[in-house]
C-alpha cells in the first residue's frame, strides 16, 4: 500500500506516502480477530510461513535491492533478516519450513542471483530458483580478509576486515601463522607500526553454537625499496621487476633480486657502489632493508662522475650532511662554512681509464642555505705539480658548475682533486659530486696539446723520423683519419686547423711499422 491502511476497528498504520510502497503484516486469531499488525517500509512481502515456538518467516522483495527473507518471534520482533547481495530485479515468491527448521525458498530473478558462495544466472526473461536455508549452521564468511597492500613499509598500519554472517552470536579469534593473537577477538584487526615480526599469515576463526569456520589466509608482507642510480651511460635490468619504474622498486623482505648492468655501445661496466660493492655482473642481492645501489659505467672518459659518498672520496673535518634529496641523483650532499678552520676538505680520487685533458665540474644542489654560497678552494693537478683555484659557488638549481678546464689526469687513481673552504666570500661551501669530461685524449701522448696559431701541437714520446697516422673521433669508437704517413720530427706533431674535423675532440697517433 502507498498511503495508509487500517486493521480492525482502530489499528491504523500510515505508509510512507508519495508513491513509495510500504508492506504490511497482520496476524489474526482463529476467529478472524486481529492480534497484531505492523508496516515494513520499502518491503513488499509475498508469502508468510509459520515456524516453531510461535515464530514465523516471510519473503518478498525490497525496493531497489531484490529478494528478502526475514524471521520474527511470536511478539513480532525481528530475529534476523537476509537480503540479496546484488541490486537487481528479483523477489522471493514462496517459502516453507520443515519439521527440522530448514527453510525452502522459491525465488524469481531475471538476472544474476548470488546464493551463498554460488552465483546463478537467469537464461530467459526470468527464471525460478529453489534454495534451502538453515539457521543451525556455523558462521559464513561473506567476504574474506584481503592481504596487506603492495609496498607496505616498516612502521605502517594495516587492517584485515572480513564480513561474517551468522544468525546466532559469534566469537572471534585472530591467528598469526596458526597461533592465537592475544586480545584479538573482534571481526577486524589492525596491526599498527608493522615490524618484521608481524609478517605472516593471518586468519580469523569465527565460532557460534553450531561450529566454527576459518577464513582464507591474508598475508602481511613488509616491503623495502631498492633504488638504482646510474653513473656513466648504460642501464640496469632487474629480475624480478616489480612496480616503481626504472630507478625504483619495492620488494618483499627476503626477496632475491638479480641486477644486470647493461652498458651502452662503446662503454663498459666497471663496478657497483653504495649498499652493494661486489664487482660481479650480473649480481644477486637479498632484500632485507632499503637499498641504494649505483652502477658505474666507463664511457672512456667522456662522462666520469664521482659522487661524494663513493669509495674514491674521503672527507675530513666537520661537514653538515644534508638529506633533503637535492644532491646529485637525489642523494646527500655536505656543507661547511666558507671560513671554516682546516682541516676541512673533501678529496676526490677518480678512476681514470685513459690519461688526458679533462674539464672538471662540480654539482651544485638547488637548496640555498644561509645568506649565500661562499667560495671554494680547489687543489688540482697541473704539469709538474699542483695549483689552487678559487671558485665562487653561486646559487644554482641543480646544475654543474665549471671548476677548471685543461686539467691533465694520469690513468688509474694516481691523481686527485681536493675541495676545501677558501676565499673571502662568506657563506657556505657545498661538497657533492664532481664530473670529469674529456677534452682531448690520446694514449700515446705524454704532454698537454698546445694551441698555436697554425693548429694544435702534440708532444709525443716516439722517435724522431717515425711515420705516423693521425686519427680523431667524437665518441672514441668511430675513428676518422686526419693525416697519414706523417714523418715525425722535433719530438712533436703539428695538426693544422684545416685538418681538424668539426666536433672531433679526441685524437690518437698510430705508429706505422
């Protein structure tokens, strides 16, 4: 009914009105006298059936939901109520209760009909379905607890929240790896500040007076971050590769990860650094904490980078380490006062693969502290000794700052560069990564090439009178002949400007037999 209805002489029940239906249930005695009546807002009851102890059940449909089944006691108090778990066009048509209390329910549906753990589909415009219900059963898990989310970090919180259906009172007990968790007796559990000891398989045991049911396993897994950095030109392949992109990935505790350094054409892999220093490639790592690993590639001196936390760097004195992620490749950097008393310095000892002339640059983070950056004193090698260069460190936004040009570095780790506070400009001195860019490289050369009006003059340690070929390149792979069959004189070789290829900055001399 959509407005109001009267039972007996005075029992008037008002519906929702406005066209929204209200169902009604009325109980009469054997003579047709009214015992009780009540309304059910939004419910259209279709059939009613008596049960034991004066109880009764009814079925029908709920507006916007579908079929429903409800049980009431002899005083019309609701005992339990079940409705369709999917919104759709369905209804309960009839029901009956046998001597054991089991309920047979006839349903109609024109779509998908979930019943218990099974789902049925209507194959026509509308089909009838028959199912049996029972009150005298153990609890049923309507939904299972979900595992912890991917990437769960140490110290995070995680909740397991299944749904359980039972007509009778239920006792709950959570377990971890098969053992009861003290005081975990609610349908949901929250693990706060997750630690490695909290990892494992979680299950909920639900009990009522007819038995117990155990949920599916929900696993709690702690993940750690693997961060990869690249120095030089190449890439690192990860196996397995989970999410996180090229340079980052989250892995569960105890996972074995295989890292393979793949150099670009014309380069070679040299080493790992950071939290993993083994020289092998590929290499295996065991994930037990957050890791930061750098793959070093040698591209024959065109782009050698030495970060301030690498093995080839030593730090003396008091430097404030900054962890704000603004350093080179997102790493740390150090600052000290420009007038700090010695010894306060950072020594960089790069692995130089080919002796030659390099440009030296220093990475300037984008963070500005104090009034300004100060001046830095660089101690660099020069032919026959060493020299000091004062460099003003301006405010920058993550850029390379030129320190010096034409710095000759011998092969190996024999040469070093030292950064220390110096000069008369107050402020902070920043120590971070340095970069060496080859300007002219020739393994047979023993001196820095000299610029003359006619061209470049190379002093080469070979015998006077020898015949040589001169070659040049841009990438140390594809060599182009500049001059051939030159007879070597006066302990040197002059390369006219007209013979130099545009953009070629690496040279070599081939001695003819």
